C-alpha cells in the first residue's frame, strides 16, 4: 500500500473520532464504515492507488473495526466530558 493511502486511512480514523465527539450521536459509528467502504471502492477502481492486493478483505475489516472503535471512543469522551460539566452546573446552581 502506498504512503498516501495510509495517510488517507489514518485521516479517516481520526475524522471518525472527531465527528463522533462533535455530534455525540450513535449514528456516527457508521461514519468509518461508509468512509472506508468508499475508500476501498475507489482503490479497486484505481481512482487512487494501484488497486487491491491479496487479503484486502481482512484489511477492510480491520480498518473498519478500528474506525468504529475510534468513533466509540469519541462518543465516550463526549459523554464523560458532558457528564462532568453537567455535575459542575448542578453543584454551582445548588449553592
């Protein structure tokens, strides 16, 4: 795999976490699945890169899994941050 393809996949993973954190909704877990699918469709069509190699199915599954995990971590981080800020608001308002 080319270095540019690796950079694109890493950008998809980072963007998945950022989008999940920003929106904070469960549907953002589908973002990495859609983005990785589009990336590999384009790679197969040779829009970028030189096509798919042996074992590409396993690479797709691995990258999608890591992307969903990154998005889940973004959701968890948002939930933890909003819970902590919500606790502070309650504590300030009760005084």
